[in-house]
């Protein structure tokens, strides 16, 4: 009788542990979203820094650097706010839209930098003034795309319960 109680208790605890693992809230998507937001803010900061340097006098490119900074700031701050509480029933769509905007901004910046290094873009070809800033720009853009994509997938493509922020 004593052995049967132990086996029964072990089975009960094993089932309870499996149930807890399956139903406990997941927060990895929120960490990826926060880090992705910081990477988007870094993309904007790099562009603002370059604008304040040699790019402010280049007509179209200088303006695009400022636009990139403003867009990155708006998107990054939006990703850091608890959109789920602000938007109500539209929160899922808003989170997806803002996250996709961050991915598009970072990926677009990455592609346009690659293009401007090889061919003229809006009448300007990247001369490589500051290799460290170019490397930082690439790293922050790739980080933003990877982290925000992971956040989007983890948030919407899995069926596990999510932590409400």
C-alpha cells in the first residue's frame, strides 16, 4: 500500500509539472521585443550621428537620415510602451504593425546602405567616411530585424499563453 501511494504521488507531481510547463506564461517574445526596440533606437541614433557629421550637407541623403532617426524613435518608443493596454481589442494588430514597421525600417536601411556602397543612390555614393559607423549601422539593423522577427513569431505563431505587459 505504501508503494502504491508513492507511485501515485510521483505520477500526480509529474502530471502537475507537465501541466505547469505547458500553461505557464511565456515572456521570451517580450524580451525580444524590448531588445529589438533598443536596436531600432540604435539604428536611429547612428543615422542622427552621421547626419550631424558629414551627411547634413547632402541634399536628399541628409533629409533621409533625419527621417530615419524620427521614424526609428517613434517605432522604438512605441515598441517599449505597453501597447496591449493602450489599444484594447486592437492591441494584437497594433503590436504586429509596429513590429513590422521596425523590421521594415531596419531592413530598408540595411539594403539602402548596401546599394549606396556600390552604386549612386539619389545622386550619392557612400565613400566610406566612417567604417566604424557603417559597421555599427549594419550590426544594429541586423539585430533589429532578427530580434523583432523572433518577437513577432514568438508572439503570434505559438499557442502558449503570453505574459500581458
